[in-house]
C-alpha cells in the first residue's frame, strides 16, 4: 500500500492542521507511511507554517513529525488523516 499522503497538496486544502498557541502547521505532504513514522525519530513532514515571527505569511519547509505531534493540537484534518493519526 503506498503512502496516502505522498502527494503535495496546497495550503488551502491541507491533510491536517495543528496549532500550538499562535503557531499553526498545515501538513501538505508526508515522506513515509504513517506506521513507519513511529519507528523513525527523524520522520519529516512538508508543512506550511505560520506564527507571529512570519508576519502573517506562510513559510514552506520540512519539519519533524514528532515536533508537530508533541507540541501541536490537531484542529482539523481529512477523514483519511484521522484514520491513520487519530
């Protein structure tokens, strides 16, 4: 089974949105299968991130999946994301 989140999506239609205070991550792509991420402390997600430090604009780049899951709270997601990440 291929990674269901391997295709990059746009900021307006992310797979998931996580927030931690004023920080927001929109998940646009994952590089590994969800089950394999648990085994890899360095698993990355391609995200659009916004915070007071970005002055209201989105910054695109990779971030560690563990950091988003540890500090962020899941706000919204696709049905498929919820099936894999809860």
